């Protein structure tokens, strides 16, 4: 039924589709799709707000630097 393909040197190759069926539909023998547990720490709402404000400030600062750079060295194409 052509399930084994001769490779040469006395060896044969099993088609990928057959390997998937033998492994239960997975591409690997071991399960690699298990989601790892993420360590978390409880944070106060005030701390989260401060960090979010800092991240927003940093994003605005970087956009400002980019626009300043484009003002002196315009991009070739947008």
C-alpha cells in the first residue's frame, strides 16, 4: 500500500501522515502544547497605575524622538 518509501541502503521512510496518526495527531512524541504555569505576584492598583503611566510616557517619548529624527532626516518612503 506504499506506506513505506524505500530510501536506499536498506532503509525505508514512513510518510509524515502515517507518523501523525501513530502519534495521535501530534507532531512530536512528547506533549509540547501544555501551558506552563506562570508565577504571579499580587500588586496593588496604585502600583499598576504607576507602571502603566511610566510605560505610556516612555511610548510618547519614543514617538517624539522618532518624529524629531524624521524632521531632520526624512525617510525615503513611508
